[in-house]
C-alpha cells in the first residue's frame, strides 16, 4: 500500500552535512493521517528512531539528533527529508525511512512500511 525509497546517503567528514530523501508512493487515504520517521541502525546495534513527523506537522527528535537534524515532508513532491548537519562519527549507520500503517501515533510498533535504507558514513 505504501512504498518508500531512500536516497541521499554517502560518506562525509565529521562536521559535514547530508540531506536524505525518501520518495513516498501512497494513496491519499493511506497518508491522510500518519507518522513518518527516520530510523538508523549501526552494525551491532538495534534500530533507533532519530526523527519523526506527524500528519499534523508535529516533530519529535531523539536527543542525539536535536539541534542538528531536521525532518520535513513535502506532500506536493511526496518526499520525506532528513537534513543532517554537524555530522558526527556516531551518526554512521544505515538510515531508513518509515511510515505508520494508519494513525499518527509515533510508536515503534506502529511503523508498518519501511524503505530499503541508505548508508551514511561519517569519518573523523
């Protein structure tokens, strides 16, 4: 019902910036009410939510991302974005965009749709 495809990952030096994009393919009914998010997973670590945006525009950031990352959604272009500034080596991970199956609750258990991931590597 919802297809997600990330892009924009790459290798940068510490302090650099990247903007990740997630192309969203969904019917209007599918995304009328939602929470979308960026998660990341580093080798040997669990998947962690870094930024969330609800259909009402409310955003939530992990402490590690607050002040450095900005999540946004462009409904006209059907794209979710994650602007990442002041990148740190600790940000190195595979980044995934995700969407809830229905509703705007940004709970981990609510995310039903996932992209394939895009790799972000930050060197020191």
